[in-house]
C-alpha cells in the first residue's frame, strides 16, 4: 500500500466510484480499466449487494481525463458538475422556503 497518499483515500471528496467517474467525466468503463491497467489510476475494489465497483482518486481521474480529452473538456465537465450541484441545492432551498412559508401562514392565521 502507498502510505504517502493513504490519507487521500479517507478524505471526503477525494475519491469517487467508477460509476461517478462515468457520469461526471464521461469516461467509459474500458477507459477506466485501461487507466487502472497502465498504472495511471490507483483503485480500491469494493462489493455492495454482490456488485463489484472501484473507488478511484479524483485527482488521478482528472489527470486521466485531461490526458484523454484535453483541458477544455475537463474544465467544461467540472463547471457542468458544479452547476448541477448548485441547481440541486437551489431546488432543495426553494422547497424548504415553501414549506416554511406554509408553516408561517398556518401560524399567523391562528393555527387554522
């Protein structure tokens, strides 16, 4: 085991599943496996409900994406992912505000 980056495996957000890599960066499973085979990607194999999956270091995935698809592609995917997260959070906040407004209306109308 590489003890130099062991902490990276336990740090929140530093790792991602192979499924997340496919979704977030648009890599294929073959590209991921090729990266593992050529030593570009370190991995930890896990199994959940009998289905195997790989945990990969985000930093190494970004290097691979940059190598395969270029800087502009990686930057656009990072921006896209951040925008999706922002939109998701905004939607959650809107629901929360609506629920609070509804509760406020109930309380200001004498609990009716």
